[in-house]
């Protein structure tokens, strides 16, 4: 199971010592929890991916040696050990749901268009509210793929057309 570092950090804080082993991959800004097989197939959480053989996407995860806890791009954020291996799926789900709400805010209703790629996304991330004079306009959304690199200063984003930013 993977989650972006911002969400994962918050979930780790909530889980505390109840978390099992966790791999951090700084190349992709992801945290990976080890969970029991077939315990999270029905999960549907924003920006959280359950890695299974039936997934419609491919994920390459390098599992670091057990002694890689610092100094590497992929390392054990919570070291693997005899008393720390799998994370309880129910506890992890509760922590992740709360972390998602606290980190990303409320989920938008329905599909939205990504401001950057102009494609519909089922996981819209609110980026900013477009203002016209003194009245708030439409909310600007991006897809998970474009959220990490999108400028937080939305006025800078409006200086170029979406097709120029792809």
C-alpha cells in the first residue's frame, strides 16, 4: 500500500508504535506499508494505492536492505524487525482517512478537469480558488500526477496557457 509522503507522515504520527515496517522512497515521494494480503482490496482513498496483482497499474518497488535506515533514496522509515512487520489494516485505514482529510481537505464532488492537462480526474485536488474582482470564482483542480509540481501561486499558473505547461 502506498501513499504520498505528506499523507503518510500524518498517518505515521497517528499510528505511532502501532505502525508496522514502512519503506520511504524519496525518488517518488511515497511511503509504503506492508499489510496482510487481501485485506485492502476494497479501499478507495484519494492518492492511496493498494498494490495487488490485479491492479491496473504497474509499480516497481525496490525493497532496501534491512540496514538502510538513512543515507539512501529508498530506505526503511520504520525498520523491519521481528516485532515490527505488517501493519494492522483497520488501524492504517482509519489513520490514512484522517490524514487525507487533514492534508487534502474535503473531497470534491464528482469528476473534475485537471487545470494542467485538461483531462478528467476521479481524484481532483483543489489547488486554488480563482478570484474575479471581489467575487470568488471557480475552484481550480489538478490531478494527482500534476499536483506535486504545480505552482502554489495560482497567479503564476494563469500566466501561461494549460497546453504550454504540459
